C-alpha cells in the first residue's frame, strides 16, 4: 500500500538565536529603507516588520492558540526562507553537526504532541458517524484540524492531516476486519493520503484572509477526489454522511452532499477562527476598550458559525406525493454472518421464497393487505436462475403465489463476456416471468472484481475468493414494477452522487437500494449505509426503500425520516405504502455544478496562497 507522507520538514524548536530576525542577529538599522531580511510574514502571508503588531480587529491575522504557538510550531527556517539558512548557519551542514537521522528524530519528538492531538480529533470525527451519530463532533473535529494546521508549512500540514485521518478511517472502516485487518489498514492509508493533501492545503491557505471559507472549499475538493479515484473512488467518510439527521441535512435539497459537507466544514472553520480570535484576548487584560475590540472578531465568527448551523432550517424539504404505491420488502436472512454468509447452495433463495410464501398466506387470510409489488434484496437468489432450473422454479413459485411483480436480486452470467458476472435486479412478473433488469454500474474493487488480477492474486491469495469479476452495467436502473416507476440502486452505489442523481433524472419516482450486507453484519456498516439513504431521500425528494438480505431493511420518507426498519439477522417482511413524487429538487437541477465550483475555489485559493508566499520571500541579496 502507498506509504504515508514523510515528515522531512523540520519545525523550529523555539530557539530564535541564530535565526534571521532573532535576538542574536539584530543590529542597528542603516539609514534608508528598512532591511527586509528580518521581516516576518503576517497572517495574510504579507511581510510584516518585527515590531509591527497585527490589528486587533482582524481575526484572520490573529496569533494562534497554545496548541499552535509552542516552540514546535514555527516552520523550519530552511522551509520558510531557504536563503536564511546560510545566513544563520545550518549546524547539520557543518562537520560534526547533527545527522539527518538525528534531525528526523528531533522532528518526530517535536511533532509527537501535535500528532496525538490530531489523532484524537480524527477519533472524534469517527464518533460523529453511525452507529454513534454524535454529529456535532463533525464540525468540532474540522475545527481541531484547522487549528492544528494553522500557520504551518505544507509538509507539516500534510503530516498533521495524515495523523488525523489514519485513525479516523481505521475505526470508521473497521467493519472490513471480516476480510482482514490488513485490508482495514491498507484502505485507511490510501484514504488518509487524501486528507494529508487537505492538511497541506489548510496550512497554506491559513495565511489568507477568510481562511475558514477556503478551508471549507478544500474539504469539498478532497471529497471530490476521493469520490472518483482510485478505481472509481470510495466516498465513505464524507462529512455529509455524518449529518443525515442534523440541522445541516436540508441543505442537501439545494446542493446535494457537497453542500452539506461545505456547510459542516465552514462551521468548523469559523469555530476555529473564533478560538484564534478569543486567544488574542490575553493581551487585552486590564484594558476594557481594547478587550472589547479584541472580542468582536471572536463574537462575529461564532455568530456566523451559528448562522450556518441554523441555515438548514430555512430550506424547504418538499414531501407532497403525486401518488402512492403499496410495497412489501422481504428480508429472508442468511445462515451465517461474515465471509461465509452464503451457506449451502439455494439456502438464501429458499429463505426469501419461504418468507414470500408466508406473505402470500397472510394476504389470502386477510391479515395483510395485498401489495402492488414485492422487493427482494441484492443476491436474494444465490444461483443464476437462468442457468439453474431449480432456482428459476422456486422464484416462479413465490412470484405466482404472491400474485404481484417481484424485484429479484441475482447474480447472472454475463451474456457477452464469458467468465464475467452481472449483479442484477430483475423484474419478475407472475404472468410474463422475468423481464426488465438493471445491472450494477459500479462494482466494488477487490470485492466484486480484482484489478490487476493476474499479478495481485499471486501475492494476495485471498483475492482468489473472488473467482469471477463483475461486469459493470451501462444504464440507469429505472424499472417499471407494477404500477410504479422505481429507480434501482444496488448496495454501495448509494454512496456515489452521480449514480443516484442520474437515476432520479431518468424518471425514478422513488428509489430502491437492493443490498447484501450479511458480510458486515453487526459491524456498524449497515447503519452507515442507511444514513446515506437518508441523505439521498432529502437530496432528491424521494422515498428510499432499502431491501437487505440480513438487515437493515428500511423505508425512508422524502424528508429523511426512517419510517420502518428491520433488525439484523432476522427474517422479516415490511408492508407499507410509499409516496411517489415527480417534482425534482434544486440539487437535481444543479447536478455536480456546486461540487465542481466549490472544489475549484479551494484549489485556486491554494494557488493564490502559494503565489503570495513566493512574492513575500527575499531574494539571494535579501531584497524583495
């Protein structure tokens, strides 16, 4: 797996002796313009004389709080001003000076406390996600990362971001331990590298005025990248997915998950700005007028943060239905949780057939209202019904007994690619038999297909447990099932903005998420996926039905409220009515435009900060 970023940049150890501008290097100024060699940069990245004080009313130029002002925090002179090293004399370059290994050891010691604080903040972010759902910790963690990277060099910010992200992803994705903890760690490292780049960006832009805004845009840019690469991306852990039941949630109807992430990150950045401004009150002790002036930026930043949190309440979330449809969700259950959930052949299929036959008996006895359609989960048929007559006959038996169309999840041999498999949702009519189908467009790498199979399977033998690769579908999953036009989304596809958006825009009046989470049962993963369904419901103004083999099966209303949910690893049938809607949201109309715009602003802010920083550096003669 890719290694974490090296921390080759040394932070200053707090000793100003021997540094340009430090006490030992000062001398009377010659007549004429003041020399710029001893200048320092203010919070905006502009040169500032050593005796110049920042304005009391500018929160963006405020000194950082204790966690960012100790001796370990100052950038190394060789990074901030490369030419200053020769003026001060680098001990490591002199005979008998510290070796590179010694310098790295010093760096590790200097960064230990900051890295520990970053790790704690990452764990706090984990707790904001299901199954814990402590959503306020999401913007608190963002604020902590902003403070820990403020005023740092890009390399130091990258290391802090990595230290923040590795424990966050490791514990968020711990449900992968059923595959192996090496898989948890490897995926966590890959995902943490994106946050390392974010940390570098936060450090660079922290010197710009309005840095909380640029930081929020960089959070969106980081999620934009993780959503798409490598191997099609893995968007688990987006800030929006921790806020599917918070005041931020209605913002999804305006700009989708990216706007929710932006609002959460902006709130965290403003909270960090308030802390920075409040820290400046130390110097105003005993002077009431000065204290009031110094307190204003902190109050303003806190007020803006509160306004962003409450902004979601002003967003209308339309739920008026154009029509309704009665459905039944069948959760047949599996034999065992974990990697061996399939059990013996036909067992999962028989579970769903038997549960459907029981439903048919209840309908005939008048105990349950006859639905308009029945929904089975992903992989509800563990054998290809078109290759195994026994599987075909059992599905036919269940569908005819219930007397309505059934959406069946099955693995089917790809018709044009021998050796490949289609993960399908098939509309099975009680009269016409199997009809229209949807094939999963985004198979999971290393779970449903193996990239570089020939090379990697020789090294990682566990990959041989994926004997055949799934072939991606080429169209959206809008299916006519009985009287309803539903959009089928299979399992992890609910995490990808574009797949759900395209399905709604193709005419889906409600969404169905067919899923098989039996491998990750009782690990928190089903709760995390259900949270995504809640966000999608608000984002697109559609009811979302989740059908799972072993749970959690659920019905989510267009406003994001969970109306029904099953327990894990039980056989269950949920009978209910869901609304069908034709109206589309602002987020549907905007598509990916808000995400691209916010991401570009974040990247441009980094470029601007780098350019300003370069203009502020002295040349070889110590002149601007």
